[in-house]
């Protein structure tokens, strides 16, 4: 079956701009989680969506937002980009039950210049 | 402070050597997962351990969950270059959300030299 698909793979943006990243989960998976990965901070949890509802949120500023559509596809948006937002953004899908393993996409590498 | 501390942070070994990486915490967990992330890819789930003292084997990889369910170890026998990657432990924790969220450790970066 198809894996988790993230688009685009690479993105270069300028400070102050906004960006939207997309994630298509495995068919049948209703939970999508987003993570930011940087060399200094590791994998940091951004938020989780389940059946179009945000049910968990990490400690990121309000410039980071997300949503989930009825087909479980998810998008995350970062507004007013800062240099420190440069990172690998990963999304993961799961069935949404506690303890389930996550299946990750290959990520979107965002560079802010 | 990090919920899950992994050690060592970096490890460079020769092919054929054995190694052990650790995942430690002061908290008790109902289960713990191990992932491996290769360069340019997302993490891939290797195993989930749920019982204190549990040992699981995946070919040359042996995973152990501590008796008190606060820590875990991953032992690789006769490492191969294909084992190169970032090894991450992860647990579900509740920080006030509707459900628990998956939190990752600091990671161990393993390089196996030919």
C-alpha cells in the first residue's frame, strides 16, 4: 500500500513569507501528526489531528497552524517565517489508537533565507 | 530537561563490531518504541516493547525494556553498514491534550564504517 506522502520535498522561502506543507496519510489512517526536526532540538512535536480535529498541540508559537480534511489529508502552515524555522518537517500517520506505531513520510526540507 | 535521554549521542564503529545504545528516563511508561531514521528519510518503526523486562529480537537487533519500565536498550550484533542511521526511542505521554502524544528521545547517531 502507498506510504505517507509529503509535498513538496524541498522548499526555499524568504523571511516574512508564509508556507504550506501537505501530507497524505496511509489509506485508512485517521491520525496525522506533525514534527519539526532540527540538529539542535531533535524531533519536536507540533500537533496531531484526528478526524479533522486537533487533539494535541506542542509548544510552538501561533505562527504554526494546521488542519485536516475529511479524506484525512493534512496541511500545516507557517506564517511570517523566521530563519529559525529552517528544519525538516515530518508528518506521520497512524490509526489513532494509543500505542500504535507511526508511519512517517520522507519530510519537507524547509530553508528560510 | 529532556524526557528521554539517549546515550551515546554519537557512535562510530567498524563493521562487525557489537554495540549497545540506551534510552533513559525517570518516568514510567506503559510502552516504548524504537525507530531508525536514515539520511533524507523519516523514522521507521523497529519495535514496540510493553512489558517490564521484555526482550524482543529483530534479526541482529535486540531490544530490552527495563524491569521498572523507565529505560530501554538496543543491542546490535555484528553491525553492518546498513545499520547506519539515527536511532530514536519514543513514548506516549499526556501533556494535557485529548490523548497522549508520541515524544521522541534525543537520538543516537550511529555510523558503521566498512
